[in-house]
């Protein structure tokens, strides 16, 4: 039996804008979201709320081509804070890393307590399937 967690499609790319802490320019930031997550010995959970990924170490190769096309400034890089390579946003103007902590965990971050509203645009990445990942996700 496969015990690795899987993202359940549809898979979305959420996009918003923030002011870069380094250059003060407005830059776009992204987040991967899934309709559900299945985990070891747990039934597939597909709910009304999307599951937002953060601190993403690995994402299924099937997602990568479309992700690269839709979010070219979102890619893997070494996080000095985490001491590992993770998927992260970079400022499109100066290249500064835009960390997931601010984006997902701070009350004024664009993906904090995301409820489908606000200034976040949702675009379809993949419509069908289950995809492997290694990341934190919202409940």
C-alpha cells in the first residue's frame, strides 16, 4: 500500500502581490493549493477549503511544466532560515527571496487564513489526478 501523502486535484496556483521588503517594489507571489490531501491510513479528504502548501521541498514532476510556465519566479532555492532547498518566491525586480513564513503565517500575508477572497487570483494547474509532495499544508 502506498503511504506517501498525495495532493488531490484539482490543483491550483494562487497568486497575489506584496511589497518586496528589499526594494519596496510590488512583486507577484504564488502558492500551490489542492482540493484535498490523502495521507497514510486516512481516507481522502476533499473539502470546501483548499489546502495551501508551504515550505515545499518536493512536488510531483507532473506539475512542474505548467508551474514553470505560470510562475517563473517561483522555484527551488536554498532557504538560509530552514537550512534546506525549498520552493520559494523571488522578487521579480531585485530577486530577493520572499519567505513562506510571512506569506502564510503572518496575519497580513496574502495566504494567511485564505478563504477564497481578498486579492488572490486562482488559476487551474491540473484538473485530474493525485500527486506526490513533501510540504506543510493548511487544514
